[in-house]
C-alpha cells in the first residue's frame, strides 16, 4: 500500500468520525432531528410599548393581546421596566387580558413611584371581581405609602361589593386621614346590602373604638335604615358612642331623630351638645329654635355655641336673627364665623349693616365677603358706602363684593374709588370694574373716567 493510499484512508476515516461527533453533539442519533431554536417574539413587542406614536402603540398592544397566552409573563415582567410608558401600558394590558395570574404584577404596579402607573394599575384591577382581587387588595391596604392605600380604596369603591365591608372597616383605623376619608366616600355609596353589612358588623363587635368608627360610617351612608340604631346609641350610657351617634345624625334627615336630639342638646357633655345642635340644623324642625338660641347665648363652650349658630343658620328662623347679630361680637372666632355664615341665609336688609361691619374683622373678613355676596343687590348700597372706609382692607373687600354681586349700578362709585392711593384698593376696584363692564383699563383712573363719560 502506497503512502498516498494510507493517507486517503486516514483522511476519510477522520471525516467519518468528525461527522459522527457532530451529530452526537447536536443530540442527533439515528432517526432524530435537532431541537428547533425558540424565537422570543414577546420581548421585542414589549419594548415597542415605549414608542410615542400612539397609533403604533395601539397596534403593539393589539398584537400582545392576541398573544396573551404566550406573552403574559413578558407583560408581567414589564411592570418593572425602566420606562414609565412601558410600565403604564403593561399595567393597562394586564387589565385588558383579565387573567388573575397578572394580579401580583398589578400589585407591584400599584406601588409604583409614578402616579400614572399607579392609576393604570388601579384601573386594571377594577376590571376584576372583588373575589379575584381581595387578597391583593388586603395586601395593598397595608402598604407603607398612604397614596397606595388611597388608590386601593378607590378600587374598592369602583367594585362596590358588600363583601368588601370587612376590609373597609379595617381601613377605617388607618393612621392617615386621607385614607379614612376615602373609605367614608366608599361607604357613602355602598347601597342597602352594604348598610346591612355595616349594621351587622356593629352589632357583632365589642370594641368601643371600632363601634365609634362604625357609627360614623353608618352616618355617612345617609340611609334612614340606620336611624333606629343611632337613636338607641344616643340614648345609651357610653359618652363617646353617644357623641358619635349625635354627630352621625347630622348626615341623615329623619323625623325620628328630632326628639332624641332635642334631649341631647341639654346633655351634660359638651361634645354631645355640639353634635346634637348641628344635627338639629339638618333636621330643620322649628321646635329646636328656642333650645339653640339658649345654647348660643348661654353655653360656656365655644364649639357648642358655634354649632348652635350653624344650626340656626340652617333653620333661618326670624326668632334667631337678633341673637345671631349679637353673636357677631363674640370673643371666639368660630362663633363669629358661624354667625356670619348663618346671617347670609336671611335675605333681609337689616342683616346687611352688621355683616358689612364684619369686613373690619380680619379673622372672618373673607367669610363676611362671601355672605354679603350671597345677599346680592341687598348689599350694594352698604358696599358703595364702604368704598370710602378709611381702612383700606375694608374698602378693598367692599370692591370685591361689588364685583361679585354683578350690580352695574355700582360702576360710577367704583370709578370714583380709583382716586384712592392704596394699591390694594385700586387693584380690587379695577378687578370689580372689569367684572362688571367687560372692559380692562387696569388702575388707570383717567381711562375709566373717559369710558364712563361715553357709557353713562
């Protein structure tokens, strides 16, 4: 055998061996095919969610929805993407897909630092049932960030499921007022089934703190079905619960509350008297007037007097007008404020001068302005006179009232008031003139005077 023949045999043998090794490496034995390579189609689609072109984004989202079974994991992962747009759109997609397997990812998105992402996640969660989201919601109500807890309560509001009552009650003890207020808003629209649930919860709990919160919640429902329970509590012995019940009655108008409240305004406990007085204003029963007048004149607690003034304003009974006018001179700002507000409900000329005098009271000036505006043209003559008040703050406030009333008979007097040198008066007068005439000459007295000559 020649050298060349031996080399050919060795070379052919090596080729055969190499081919066999290659097949073995690929996992290819006789009759087997190599495993196909899997191509990731979801990842690139998710990345396209960062586009600014909304038409293109809509197309991408439609494609991801078509591939929801295949791409769910990629969309869930996208709630942790560096792009706010991707995180927001991923949360939206999870809601549109509607697969409970995406709820953990939505819980992550609810805690996102960006409010747009949180809002998208909350909207997505609203597409599920309460039974599906209850576990996630309970977790989120314990989140450290109060904004997350508020948004979560909003989800419960949208779902409006009586089964959520235990979670709502638990949230009433939240340390942040914003969360508690959000819960009360949900309870206000919870419906008969929810009211029944609250009443049942109240009867079953023994904790005084929980009962107080539930009493407030019962009041917020504004449902007369809770009145019997509130009356029973008001006539009970626990002072804090009685106080809560009296306050809750101010949210519900029902004749069954009147007699118990008339007794409660004479209670030895000041907070109970205050809440009962306010609630009598809601009920609108004139039998309350003498008792409320007595509170305003003689009670030793400012808050009780203030609530009596509030209630008298709601009733607007002529028997109380003189007492309310006298209350404008009370030492307590809260009492003066509520007397000012109450008198605005008396559309009578003899309340205008006392209210005009309150423009000199810096602590309630803004409220006096509001009350005088509410009285409308009845206030015009007094406000025109007040434009000449030596106190610039009073004159400026008077101009504000005239502008808001909309009585064009005051235009000439306002133009004359531009001759005053105080800047704050000139500013308010020019604003009032602009509101009344539609013209804008600023604080230019000459320009306004010329305009007035042509438009007298």
